[in-house]
C-alpha cells in the first residue's frame, strides 16, 4: 500500500526521496508528494497520479532541504487530488501516514473548535494538527508526537518533520510496517528495507506502539509506555538494484516467465531430490503436524486461493481437518479454536493487515501459528511460531503470479510432510509425490510453447463483458483465481464457480456472449466436470477448455481449448495457474489497461 521515506540528511533530499519512492511504486498508489525543511520552514510539492507528475512539479519548482519526508498514497479518505495528497501540514508539522485513523472525526471536531483549519478530506491531516496542538501547549516536538499518536485509534505508520527543527524525524507504528535505517552520517525512515536499500542495509523494525526519534544520524526508539526500546538492528538482504523488466513489456510478463526458476528455488528449500523426500529440517513443524487436531487456514485475495488449494491437499494427504476463511472474516467472527490446533497464514508481503491481525488472534487463543510468506523480514514472519518461506523474489506486478505458485509449492511440500508425520503416507507415496513436484518447473517451461495460442484466445475473451470460470476439486480455487486475475487487470467482470454449482443459479447467465473457461485436468473429477460443461454448452455457452491431450480428446467439440502437459494430478494446481495468468495478461493487453498497476489496487494491503 502507501510508501513512506524519510531522511535526516546532509544533502538535498527531495530528489533522493523521489528515487526511493520509485522502488515502492509496485505497491500501488494514486498520488505522491514530498516535504522538506527550507531555512527551517516546511515546503511541500505534491501531485495526483504517478511519480512522473511529481517530478514535473519539482522540475518547475525545485525543492532544497536536508531533512524531508515523501509518500505515495493509495486513497482511503478523500479522492486522489493534490489537496488530499501527502505530506499533510499544519503550522508546525508535516506528516506522511499509511493506514486509517478511525477516530479522526472526533479529533477533527475537537481541533476545529480550537481554531485549527483543515485543508483536506483525509484522516491523516488530523494527526498533523494534533501534534501542533500539543506543541502549542509547550511540549517539545518528540513529546508532542508521542502524546498525539497515543490518542490515535486505528492503524498507522507515520513519519513527521517539524518547523525549525533541522535534522529531526519522528516515526510511529501501529499496524503497517515502519523501519529505521542507520547510516554513517544520516538516518532514515521507510516502509520497509527495500525502500531503504539504496541508503543502508542496517535496519531496525518498529513494533506496534513504538515511536522512533531521529536526530541527524542518531536514532532512539521508545515503546508504547515511553520506555527506551532496544530493537535489534538487522543486516538486510534487500537489493540496492532496481528490479527491471528483463526485456519484457511488463513486470507481470517477466514474473510469469520466472515461475520455473522461482518454483525450483522454493522446492529446493523443502525437498531433497536425492530421495526424493521432504527435507527433515523443522522438527517443531513435524511435531505440530503430527499432533494437530485441526488446521485453520486464513489469507486474503490470491493468497486465500492458495490456501484453498492447500485445504484439499492437507485433507487428502494428511487426513487433517481443515477450516479456511478469509482473514477479514476470521478475525471478527470469534472462531472456536481447538486444543492442539494449528493456524496457517499465507501472505506475499507478510504485512497484510487483516492476515496479521488474524494471526495475532489465533496465537492469543493458543494455536501454533505457521506463516507462508515471501518476505522473511516481514511482520507476519517475525510473529509466527513457524515460518515457511517462499523464494519468489521481489514481485512488482500488483496482480500476483509467481508468488502464488511459490505459495502452492510450499503448501504442497508442507502437505506431504503432514501426510508423513501423521502416518497417512508411506515412504513410496512420499517419493512419488515429491518426484512429481520436482517436475513442475519443467512442465511449466514446456507449457510456455502454448503462449501464442493463449494470446489468440485471450484477444477474443477481451471482447466479452462477462466471463465465467469453473472447476472441481483443487481446480475450483484455480477458477476463483483465474476470475480474480481477469478482473484485476482487464476490468472485465468475471466469476469463478465450483462446476457442480453452475446449475444452481449461475447457469441463468449463460448465453453466446459469455465465455466459460473450464479447468478440467484429466483426474478423478474429469467426467463430472465435463458433464457440467455439457450443461453449459447446451444453453449456448462459449466454452474454452483447459486440459491435457487426453482430456481434450475425450471432451468433444468446444469453442476453443488450451492444452496443458500431462502430469500427476497432485501438481495440476501449479501448472494450471499458468494459463489463467496468461489469459488475464493478454486480455488486459488487448483492452489497453495498465497491467502492472491496475486502477484502485495496491500490492501490499496494510489497512483493513
């Protein structure tokens, strides 16, 4: 979601902040701005839209100053206009804020009654005026900031600069991540280590309730009780290099084609090819699996669909009872957790607000928490009892592709381990399943030969207003994921359904103008899925069948088909993810949309 960069520096920081914000563009945003101290006064430059608009403003009216903050905003309160863009400023303070201040209306009424004048529709501006109010009462900037953030209800990461206080930055965190970077002559605040990588690899992460006070190159961190907090300074692995498209037109295309490699990296962490078996490291994980009375899975968006696939695997291979719910529901419905229960949370960024909150709730209720994450230094990774990393590398496209299949690779390995730990899989079973998993990268690379055919079909699908996806078993979550991908980047309305449910209502939508994408691996569900497909075709449905050569031969005549390599049914979710990703990508290209940064979406959703 929103990106934050702050520098207490020794040089003009505005252009440096903008360059750092470019590293966070993948998160999604709709306005940007920067503020610095110029001769002790707060000066701002802001613009709606992308960072190139802000750069145009800075070329016209340059901004000097050695102390500054910058922000890319994803709109919550108020439209993405210049007036609503961050940084927000009062008479004595400028702030950038990620999150939502839930009690801003009450605070705004209180401050308005005291004579404060507000210039925006945002909740964020309230924090600047609240800090100013406490400074007007005689408090020093850092103390005013601490007192102000203690009154904020909701989620926030905030960075502030203060009139007439050169070299002073104050940061605060409750929910969305915020990190302090340590340099030799400067110090920094940033949304994550990736933002700070050009400046330093020495980073400390604030915990909820922490306030960081930076004075020049020195940084002090205080906990929610105002006590000095000794947060560990870590040497991060975040790359200083900007991620490029490697010759592809879009990051999404690059990331789709990276999947054979990154899935291989993820599987190499979990599988010993000499067996082939699941590696025996992680004793705590195996004990948790062996004794677990139930596994609760939770996530959001694409990660949730990976968890749904995992549910099928854990129940089949491990005979482990599984409950799954989206994190925004699980955290609020007061779930009943069992004794000896385990709870698994899936997140690419490891900062998804609802998922993090659900993890904390499960942990507080005695569950052993397990996290599947792509960012080892994230909040979810730091707070989970057991971490299952993925090795997708930085994913810049907002619509997740390689992170999804790496999540599936990790979950598949985990499910095999569950089957072995619970005595449901023999040694021979384990070797067969692991051998199939290890073949996945080869099969995906082979499928890319079908890309021109996928592109041609996608260009036809792009003409539709509505598209339906259907599948059975583990292909049902893939139908949901395919529909989500198409919606996200092409803006075509699409829905995914369990194939057996089509006749219970959705079949009323079928006519010759509605393409139906049928995911039908030649597995135990194939015949039933094809029967459901025939019901659709009998009502004029325009069917695109995705199956292997045997399935395509048995299914009969359809509008179009995409052939996927024959594989063990266990790994079909990883393989069938690729055609639905490519269909969405080429449909979006045909529609002329912004593939990598689709409207209204953010990469890391750090608000509820």
